[in-house]
C-alpha cells in the first residue's frame, strides 16, 4: 500500500485503469483485484472515487482484503515511527 500512497493522483488512477484493462484482456488474472482493492482504498482516502469492477465482490474474499489493508496500514505506521 505504501507504494500506492506515494504515487501522484494521476498515476494512481492510470495504474487502476491499466490493471482493469489487462484483466479484461486476460493478461492479468482476477487475483489482481486485490491490488485494485488497495488502489481504491488509497484513492478513497484522497477523496478520489474509483468504481469496483462489477464482479469484484464475487472474485475477492472481502475479509482477506480487509486484513491485507489493515496489515499494510500497520506496517506503514510502524515504518514511519521507526524513521
């Protein structure tokens, strides 16, 4: 998540659409929806609204995504406190 938080807004949005397009083309698997979830979370904190793909909730395990987001946030806070 730290990677996405450091991206400028325009690049974050472009990255989101690039992943979505590559999933639609079959270049990337739907497992990349976890990355989409992280990007959407970061964008929401910046006040940017990005839509979830229509099958997002069918593909991902929401609890696993929540756990991933929380672990990323804890890791980010810990590393900033160490520095």
